[in-house]
């Protein structure tokens, strides 16, 4: 169950309260997020939409512990991440978050297999155990036959699949997607959206996705709109070809 | 360990650049080894000089002789265990450019004084039996392609005329720094044939019971011959050799300055390569951090990569240098030996490691402090 | 079509850090290169300057240097009577019989003993060697234990200043004059009376080692030599003085050159690698520009030249910096043991214009090598790939 009024009394997987984020641009102060609230439960699939520069990516970064808010709190599975030190935050991130970017961000000098294995290098798993996890993840995204290919040998859609495999290989608490289909053609985009949908339906993953694409957004369970620094629910946003 | 494939994969990112940087390290270490070898050549004589051997020279001038009669009188001095003598002959083989250190030596005491030289017993005996015999060091023999039994013509320079010797023996050193270029023939032969100044030697070499007695015996010898027509100046072989090194000038200073210039340049080159490489990959480092790699881990990855340039480069450079020095003296015989010792090789390796770390530290720190959000935005 | 140099200038400015490094690398190599050569040059020049083309040195047959030789008084007389010997205005034959020995003297700075060449001469020595004169004090008197010392000896050794008492050969000698030979080997020598020197060292009184003869003209050498060597009483070597000293410099000069060359060669490899790195990264950073330029119709030739120019420019700057850095050592005096004469020789580093030119040429070479391959890569860049990165 997704809420944005901040009135929920605990129990949510992700709980955000009074989140502020302010940037300095020259002499100006830009308040990107102001008193934002959010509750997300396990298994929810949320899409964030909004005009460019509205701070969607900023929100995602904060949720993933990539950035610190100016004020407010973020609690994930009981952990208050806004007060964590850099090192602890990194460990937390490795364990709990899976990122999927618009530009895939695969390491070009590593094969698909090695890219997916990367997060596992931070664990204490043995080489054989790592292999099992990687092969499973690649099977889920249906790319087992290409595991020894380099990114440059894969199409855009395939690269994104590898990125998704990398994001799920550690079995994270939730997935953060930033415009996952932004760089893909229609057919590949559909494929990726199917995959993400499958992750939610079949594997019970919690997914938070930022997107411009209304067709992507409508796959989500809930669409939230980022306006004036806070989130609002928007039932019709997907249908009426939302604002970009 | 587990990150090794990742680090190695990064090296192959831009093969040309990797090759060039490793090559720079190799070149710098080769140079270091070369300088160390040159340094050893000049100072090595001191290291191998006998600690318990004294050299007795004419006090007024090093090139003046001493009477042969001093032999028995020196032997009488307490704590003198053993004695030998020699005369500098000079001389040249075929051409002035072929410099060979030729000496007339005392056949009785010479061999047991210089135990660092190995001569097969039967060769030494053949030499002693043949008045016109000679024993030559391995380097010189190899250089001119002589074999045992050859009759070698030497043109005298100090003692004029044509002198011929039969090669009766070849000596080898027992340590890498031993001088194997020398040419010895019999003192009696020289004394017989020369026209003036018979019955003199160039210098005496005295073995003392123990190195502690050096100063005492030296003083005793000099006192014995004080106020005579041929006064002596006696000192340990080591200090004599050291004196020569001092005269060759401040070689060490020159070497150290060159070495520093080189090291500095090397650091700049590798440092800039690392920096370039890291800058190009800010996006990737950001991604690693999003995956949960801590700042410290990222820093170590960068440092490790820097060492992956340094270590292979150092190994290649040092190995090539060792092979080069094994070819012998590049100046064609002017140096007594040309040897790169293992200690200096190790020092070079450690230096390379330090340079690798120094070159990589700033890029590593930059990668460590990279702010993920900004880096991702730059991508 | 030639590419505007503005591209290069901008590129250099943007990549100023790695460019600076390449420049410094090349500067370092050029500096050491010129330094090594000027050390060898200085050493050699000191010795060569010691000789005069109109002088000949006569030694015993078979000897390679003065110290190895021996000439008797009778032989001196024969030499004096040989045609070709110049006579002074009073009709005195200008021939200087000399004794050459080595003495140990303590150095001023460290107190360590070094070998100094001592030359026993007569009053005529200065007439035979015109380039040498007394810079301070006076010449020694015959038969008296007085010496004149070369200017370097006065600087470097204890008790060798004007008025001091030097001690060698078991005797005390008063320093009454300082020689100036214009930076040649004689500045590192001590001169005294030949007969007294022989006596001091228990040598036969009239046994000399060599005779330096002033010829009536440099061309007289051959005739003079013929005249002497055809005489059965004389087994002698006759050599032009200049050649003699050049020979004496060969061992050390060869050593410096060979070892120096090795050092510089290796350094150059490192510097070229640095330049290559810089240039390759320049090419990589300018993919788009190159693609654009090529799609506009500029051929490979223009691109190659453009990059080569940039590389050469960087190298030449490095060369200039290196040359400037090394200039101060010109005239720096060092001293070393000349193995051939077995005595110390002080010499000055000589940085000459032609050495600097060689240094610049070397820089140019490194610039070309460092720029050629990157330039070719830039020219061969498949335009399509480059444009894709836009």
C-alpha cells in the first residue's frame, strides 16, 4: 500500500518523512524537495512522474542512499539511512538496493557474467556460490546464452537485461529504476517492462521507477506525481499522456 | 584476490596506454639498475678488498719502487703472516686501445695471498715451471680468444721491447665483483730482462694475523723503513681502494641526481596516466559505489591498478638490466667488472612499488572522494 | 588543406597538465643529455687545450705516455741538433726536457689524498709552452726547493696557495708562483726544478722522461720526426703535442660517453613514452573534432601534420627548457682521476652551442617519434565510429 500523506503509523518497508533537499546554484537556493512523505510496502510497484528538473532523480538518489537529504528521514526495513556513515551506507546499499539506470552503466571491459558478478565480490560467497547466483540471475533475464559477451557485443535491450540481472543478483530489498526504457526502441522497451513486471509479480520484488514514458508508468501499480517538492497521487496521469 | 580479474580487465581497456606506462616503468627501472651497476663498479673494489691485507708503497711517490731486500725484513715484523709483491708492467697487446692490467708477480707467495682467485693446481704449477709463462683472467682470455698454450706477444711500454709469454693458466674470480682482467707473469723474468733499476718491486702485499692488527702492523712497517732511502707508506687494501674511489670524483652524487631526475619524471608520467585513466572512468566508479563498493574499496582498487603497472614494469626492467650486465662491460674492457647485485635489484623493486603507490595515490584519493550523484550526472 | 593551428593551441591549453608532464619529461632528458656530453667535452677540451700544434713530444720508443718513458741527456743533445727545432731570439734551442712523477697531496675539502702530477722542468719550459704564463708570484729558481702550481692545484689542495709550503717526496717546497694555462691539464700540475726533483726521488740526475720541443712551424713535424727516427742511436716516439693529449683523454672520455649514452638512451625511452601517452590521449579526446574535420574534407595528410606539429612543438619547448636548465653547469669544475696518466685532472663542464643544438635535435627526434603513431591513428580513425560518439 502506497501513501504520500505521511500519516501511516509504521510497518511500511520504506518510510519517508518530511524529506527536504536544497541545492545551491550560484547565489540561489533551489528547494527541490520540500517536506516529502512516502510509504511503500513490500511488493509495491511505484512509478514517479513529473516535469524535467522536478527532482525525480534526486528522490531516487536519496532513497538509494546515494545522497543525503537537507532534512527529514528515510527508514528502510527498520534502518534509518539518513544518519548512516559513508562506509555503513555503502554496505547497506550493497545489501538492500538494486539500481537500474537509463544508460545501463555496465563496465565495458567486463563480460556480462563479470558485470553481474560484480556486486557479489563484496560478499563472502565462494567462487562456486557466486557462479550459481550469477547464472540464476542471467536465467531470469533470459540471457544465459550470452553471459561471456562484452557489452559492446550486445544490443541496447540486452545490455539493460544484464543491468537488471546485476541489480537482482544480490536479492536486494528493493529496486530503483531511473528511466529504464529511456534509451530503448519500442520493442526492447516492452521486453524490459515485461521483465520488470515479472520481477514484481513472480518474484515479489518491490520496485520504484522514475519514468517519462506513460506506457511504462501504466505498468506500475501506483503512479505518483512530483510537484512542488512533494508527491501526489495521480490516477489519470498515465492515461492522459502525462506531462514531461 | 577476488578483485583481481576486475583490476586486470581494466588494464586492457586501452592496451596502448598500458603498454606505454608499463614500458615507462621498465625503462626507469632499467636505468636505475644501470646506475646501480655503475656505482658498484666504482665502489665494489672497496667491498672486495681484503680486510686483512695491507699494501706497502713507496712513501715519496706511488710510482716509485721499493727494494726487494725489504721482503725479509718485513717478514720479521710481528703479526705478519704472509707476504707477496708485484710490479706494474703496463704494456699493450696489439693496439693501444687494448688495455690489459699486466703485472710481474712473486711466484711463491702470490697465489696464497689472493685466495679469491681460483686457479687449477696443475695450471699454477705449469706457470711456475715456465719462466716465460703467464696466467690471465677469464675476461681477458675470452675477450681476445686466447687458449692455453698460446704464445702471447706484448709490447712493453714502461719496459720497452717485445715481450712474449706462454699462457699457462686461466684464473676465475670466486665472487661476482672480482677482477678477472689481470695478466700475471714471473717477477724473475722481468728483473732479468730489464736494463735499469734491478732488484726492486712496485709494492708489497702483507697479510696480517687479524684485521685488528692492521693499524699496528702498518705503523710498524713504516717505522722500520723510516729515514731510509726508500721510505714506506702502508695502509689496508680497503682504505687504499677507497682512496681511489674518492679520486674518481663525486660519482655517487652524479648518480643520485640522475636517479632523482628520472624517478621524478617517471612519477609524473605514471601519475598522469593514472589520473587520465581515473578521470575517464568516473562514471564507472560511481556505478561501483552505487553497487555498494565503499569509498575505501574503490581507493584500493585504483592503487592496486597503479601497482599493476609498476610491478610488471619493474620486473621487465630489472630482468632486462640483469641480462644486459651479463653481456659484460659495454666500454670494452675499461671497467674491471660490470655486475648488478641482487640487493640492488631488490632495492629497485621496492622503489618501483613506492613509485607506483605515489603515482596512484592522488587519483585513488580522488576516486575515493568521488561524489556519486555528481559523477552519475556527468555521465 | 592545412589545419588551423588554433586547434592545436586549444588542445594544448585544455590538456595542460599532461602536456606539462610530457614537456618536463623531454626537458629532463635533454638536460641530462647535454650535461653528459658537456662533461665529456670538458674533459677532452682540457686535455686538448694542453697541446700546441707547433709542439712535439719526444719519448722513448714503445712508451705510451710520459711517465712510462725515459730519455737520457745524450738523447736530448741529439734532439737539440735535429733540424726543425725553433730557436729563440738569442739562438737558444726551444726544447724542454722534463721529468714527470706523481705525488700524493691532501685535498682542501676532505683532507683525502689525491694523486697530483709533478713536472720537473727547466727555465725554458715557459718559452716552449707559450700558452702558459705566471698569473701570480714568480717562477721558481733553479736548484731551489720552490714550485709553481697550476691554478686548480692552488684551489683544490691544502698548503698549495701562494707562499705556502707543500710537502711531497719527503721534502718541503715553497709555493712561489701560480700558473695559468687557460683551463688545460697544466692547471692541475705542480712544476719544479727537474734536477732537484730527480734527486728527491732518488732517480739518476740526468734521466728525463720526455722532451717537449717547439718546432719552427707546425708543418716541420714530419721532417723533424724523420730526422730523429732515422738515427740509430734513438729509439723514440715523436708525436704532435695536441695528438698526445687527445690520446690521454680517450679512456675517461670513452667511459663518460658510453655510460652517458646508455643512461640518456633509457631516459629517452621513458620520455618518448610520456609524449606518446599525451598524444594518444589528445587523439582520444578529440575524436569528434577529427571526425568533423574529416567529414568536411580534410585529408589524412593534414591531420597527421597537425598532430605531428603539436607533438614537435611540445618537444621543442621541452628541449628549450632542458637546455636552459643545463646552462648553469657550464664552467662547473670537477675533478677526476685520469687512468691513463694516473693523476688527478680538474676540468670544467663545457656547454657549447653545438651541444645545445644536438640537444634540441634530440628533442625534435623525440617529438617526432612521440607524435607519429598517434597522428597516424588519428588519420586512420574510421569516421563513422567517431561520429557515433557525438
